[in-house]
C-alpha cells in the first residue's frame, strides 16, 4: 500500500507541515462500500442544477465491464497525498467590496464560502503583505525610507481586510489557515525605486526585507489572526505594471537560505512554512531544481507554490511540469497558490467555460499531488475590481454595487464540488477514467466518507460505471457538468 509522504499538524487551529506521518498510517483502515448508498450532487450547464442532490444510488457486485463501456475505477487501497485545504484569497479588493454589502448580504456571502452545510466549505485562505494590484492604491506598512522598520503598522488593513478575515475565520468554524505573500518591497528597497514594474531587491535591504515578513506575521497574530506561513515572493519572474519584483532562481535561493530562513528562525518563526516559486507551471522545474538542489536552501523550503497563468497566451495547461516536480521531490508539498480568469467582461459573468477551466485545473492539479488549491479574489465588484492599475478579473462571486446583489458564477460551483466535499486531512485515492471524455479524482475523508468527483466537459450526456473495488453502480452525468459522488 502506497504511503503518503505529506504531513500536517495543528498550529493555532491551522494545518502546517511539521511531522504527521502517523496520520497517513491511521488513514490506511480498509474502506468498504458495504451498506453504503451514493449521494450524487450535480452542477450542469443549461439547467437549474447547482450543487444539487440529483440521485441516490446503491452498489451491487460488479464484473469486468466490456471495452465499449465508460467506467470510473476507484481503488481505495491505493492512497496518495493528504489535503491541507481549498479556498481563496482575502485581498484588499475583496474586503472593500465586502464592506459595500448590507449586513444580511455579508452574512449570505460568508455562509456561501465558509459554511460547510449551506455553502462550499472553504478551509484555506491567502492574503497579501501590504498592497497588490487588487488594492485601491499602492501602500506599505512603513514610512518610505524607514530601514529600521520602527514605523511599521498594519493600521491600513484594520479598516477593511482584517475585519473580513476575522469574520471569515468565525464563519469557517474558528479555523482558517492563512498564507501570506508579498508582491513588492517598499520602493526604496528596490533597484527601480518603485513598487511597480519589477525591479530587484537591493543587497543592503536583504535582512530588512526579511524582517518585514516577521513583523507582518507578529502584527497579524496580535490581532488574533494566525499566519500559517509565507511565500518568498508572488510571481518572481513577472515584471508587471503593478506591484512586482524579480528574483532569478539563484537570487531566490540565496535570499531564502542566507536571509529569510535565518531571520524567520531568529525571530521565533522557524516553524512557519516557507513556500518557494509562487508563479506559473512553465518555469517551475528549473526554479525548484535550483533551490532544492542546494541543501542549505532546501532546509528552509517547506514546499512549492504555483499559478496557472502560463495558459494566458492560449496554450495548454502544463500539468506535466507539476507531475515531474512531484515525482522529483515527493517530500516537498505542492500548492496551487493563485488562479483567476483574466480579461474581465461583465457579459461573461455566466460564461460556462470559466467554470470548466477551474474543474479541469483542480482535478489535474490534485491528481498530480497538490495538497492545497487557492483561488484568487473571493469577491470583486461589477467592474472586476477595485484594481488600481486596471487589471480587472473575474471572481467566483461578484457584488453589483448599485443593487447590492451577489452574483454567483460557474467557477463558484465547480470549485464547490471539491471544496465542499474534500476536507482537510482527506487522502487522495486512486481514481481513473476509461475514456478521456471524463475527468475524475477521489478522496477519502477522515470520517471515512469517499468523495469522487467526475467532470464531463463534452456536449453529450454520458452514462458510466462507477467501480469501487469490485462493487459497481451506474451513473448518468449531463453534458458540460460536474458531479460529486459521496458514499
């Protein structure tokens, strides 16, 4: 039986990757379909089905299906990674949009994302260290030029962002692991003297910038918001019109091993995970090989973050790169840390392929070993913002500022088919389709309930066999639909 190499322990109600190998062994108890019914939840295009319970099925003894049948084969005895969580980013833009909602709509929003029964049960979150493009303007937590960091204050975040994070934690049941990422250091620390347009970190500010992370963590935790961990830099190979900074692979390696890692340890935060890369799948292999090939840097790197934007030019998602990294470094957990549909257009809020892109990515990323999957903004307004450089995007929920209405888009439901049913500590099990017209992944939750996700991106309804071991049921999935089978 394949053992899971990923680990997680409790820290202030969050999951970290300190040593939990025993947990995987506990999850090895045999799974049986005996006496279990199958609850089928469906979301389908051109119907009113949205995470709707559409069928209740039963298992019967099965036999070898003919080659002409379409089948999903689940083998509960073969197990892989253990999940940390699924969620989205609580940005300034999300928090400012949330503040425009009435109290009743705020509660609807919080329930929609974080309630496990009536919503989609988010269990994970990301936020920014000071501003990103999804802020109303650029800002930092210090006065410009303050190398001593004596002026450090998170007062800016106390107006919108911190209140929303606290409400989200409460709505999630008191636990919501939160990863933080910086988009750019203050302008004076950079070669180009602006937070925008890339640039690099000046050597004389390496330790100052590393200390800035620790001040952020401590300031947020003083507010009662635990910080699970950090990434070194958001998108370190992208020169953007917004907050951004460039690290070569060697520069990120050396900053991590000589400055960020040691400073985190010195400040009593050495147990907090540090995630490297935090950029697209295209260059992930070279970045990871460079950093993890250095034992001194590797000891500070908890895991690897990646985004999905390598497809922006119309290419295909580079899932194989993620699979290769997982095969090469199975002890370093993988996380998708940001995903968003770009090039916002109001008339495409209900564009179904946006949802299917999420389903395709989530299923493939999870099947390649990912332990956490993080959408970008959890809420934006009807313009796809606010965004101070016009980089407007879609989010699963949008608020119409004039009416206060919340608009639920297809990605909300596609994400929900996994986030609602695959909980932290769920362990992925073997699940494969006999035909490429269906996508599938499957997880055994800690309560011994299996959640098998099946996606049909084709124009035709498909009837398929669900085999779990030698037991079988027959299921129908509509065209352009996603299902979660719980049993």
